[in-house]
């Protein structure tokens, strides 16, 4: 099943974008966004999903991109004054905004070339701020002891999740004139072995 097929089927079944868009995860992300970006005046939301992340929030100028035609149709009904585009984040699009968000998207990209295309697009589309939430740690690596030395880590579920070390790709965004201002690790349940493994990466364009 391709990435698009997975999400279309998920939304057909009435399932939402995921736990990263609601509850304490949502609150934590908004605190970081608003700490750095004082005025939500012009936003491009890459992989916007079902807009549950935006409940209780507003934006003067909003553009959402998602490759699910089902979810974009629903979003347009919810916010007729906002702009929505049915497209992949790897497509070449004539879009830009002062603030670009890409939250909980990158660890769903299975193909390496597509991943790199998306990062280049994010660098092209943002005029000032770029905030990315993705995995900082590998959730699939369960190796212990000698196995950590002798074997390679598992990096994917083989279906719709793939771990990459994001720090190795920061140079792509730096080539577009961005600096990484902050990497904020999420830690909402420190006593739990399955605690969150993601981080918010805050970039600002300086040239």
C-alpha cells in the first residue's frame, strides 16, 4: 500500500490524523510555535491532515497541503475562508508563506528520494520560519547488549513508518539559508518506557 492509499483508507474509515494532533501533544507543540512565532499571520501547513491540530486556533492567511482528497474536501467545508491544495509535499508547487509547519509527516515517508524532495520544498516554501516535528529517536530499535554492536537497527515497520536520523539532513535546510535555532525534545511521560520519541526542530531563514 502506498502512503497515499494508506491515508485515504484511514480517513474513509473516519479515523483522524493521529494522537500527535490532539491532547497534550497538541498543547506542547503550540507552546513552542507561539514561543518563537508571535504572529500567526501567514502559514503554510504541509501535511495538514484533518485540522484537529487547529481546533481553538486561527490564522489570518492559511494554506493547507495534503494528498488526501477526502480530507481536503472536509477541511474546505470547515474553513471556506482558508486555502487547501490536494498534493504531495514532494510535488513542485507555486506556494510560499512566512511560516511553514511540517508536523508528524516525515516519519511517514518511506522513500528516501521523496524525503529529500520534501525537505528541499520546505526550504523553498518558507520565507522566514520553518517548524518541523519528527522522530528524534528510533522507536524500532529494541536491540540490547551485544546485539547493539553486532547487528543493524530496525528502522521501519515496513508499512507506513520509517525512522531517519534527522540531524543528518539539517544541511539540506541550511543550504536554503536556514539556521537551526532549537531542537526541543518532547517528554510528556518520563517514567514510561514508551515515552514520546519526537522533537520539534525550529529553523529560521537568515539569508
